[in-house]
C-alpha cells in the first residue's frame, strides 16, 4: 500500500455513493429559492478573481451548487476536504460540480495539505475552506485559513449561509444543516478580509477572531434579516 493511500482514506463505495449524494444535493438545491447578497467589493472578487472562501462546516450543503450555477464564475474552485473516508466521498461530490479538491486537515496530512493548497492557488484556483472543520470546535476558526491567506497574499471572502427551514443532523459534531426542499436560502458574501504577511502568533489569533465575527451570521443565533 502506498504512503498516499495510507494518509488518505477511501473505500470502494465512496465514488458511487458520492455520485448519489451529488444527485440528491442537486435535486434539493434546484428547488430552493436562492438569494445571493454581495457586500462591499465582494462582487468584484467572487467568481472573478482568486480568493480564499471560508464558511462553517455545517453550511456546506448548498455552496457548491451556488458557485456552479448561481455565480458567474470564471475562476476554477478547489476545496479542502479531510483525508478520511468522508473526505473521499466529498471529493467525488466536488468533482461532479467541476471542482478540484485537496485532501488534508490539521489531524492528518496537515503539512502536505497546506502545500497542496498553495499549489492549487499557484495554478490559478480559488480555495474553499471550512475554518472549523473537520472536527471542530463548531464555529471556531483554526489557524490554517489565516496562514494560507498570509502566505498567499489572497483575501478571505467570508461566506455566510442562512437556511431558515432545514433539518439538522444532531448526532454530527457540527449539527450539519440540510435545507428543506422549496425553502429559502440566503447566501451573504461579506467584504474580503486581508491578512498581512509574516504575522506572529498573537496577530494570527486576532485574525481568527475577526473571521469568527464575520462568519457569525452563519450561526443559528444570528438574525440574517438584520444584516
């Protein structure tokens, strides 16, 4: 068994199940009433220029569909997924939406995953990251997305997804959210967060807290309509 196969887990069923999951997501998202709100100069960046998109782990049901079909996207998208079997399944879903993936997390293949993300950015892609993934704590950013923005010089676009009518997977660590068919989904893209290069650990923590605040409207205790 190769070192890569040891580091990234998958099963024979991950690809066929991934295609089924993609079909289910696409069918549900096609029924949704979708509203995309661009704050500040976010509209000048989303789909048009390279950036790092950040959103909470439990709001990942709709963004692939939205980027593929609701955004005039001219820049290819790459997603960070975990090195677990679930990550392999999600890689198939992302591939069905025409997106690339990087396998890795803070728990497995962290350094390799970071290097691969920089490679994707160097090849002209955007990167989509869940700052609190893959295992939480929920709604708390980790350092990886801030370091990536600092090293690459690219802005972070905080993506807030509001799903008023939904099901929640309560047994999942993140309380994963699935919109109910024919319901409404609001996608708010906030103004970009620019991270300076060569930041120290203390400044890095400050930017992690800033990102948490910008993503707050993706939390259930935030009233999206007030924004």
